[in-house]
């Protein structure tokens, strides 16, 4: 029985190790997805800021032009 017990223990240890590997891989994928999502949020926010700045600059230019016409 010693050989069979050793084989059983080895198979259980291998199964446990494979399970841990799968869990770790799932966690790494989830972490990477979170990272990519956060990066996309930052890029969107930066684009929104640029759009707001361009809108502000255009409004200032329009108002300056209108003020020059009034003078």
C-alpha cells in the first residue's frame, strides 16, 4: 500500500498546485483588467479636460472679438 499512498499523495499535491495556479492566473487577469480600466478612465478624463480647455479658449476668443467690436 505504500506505493499507492505515495501516488495518491502526489496526485493530491499536484491537483492542489494546479488549483492554486488557476486561482493565481484568474487573479492576475482580474488585476490586469482593473489596471486597463483605470488607465482608460484616466485617458477619458484627460480628453475631457482638453475638450473643456478648448471650449474655454474658444469662448474667451469669441468674447474678446465681441468686445473689440463694441469699441
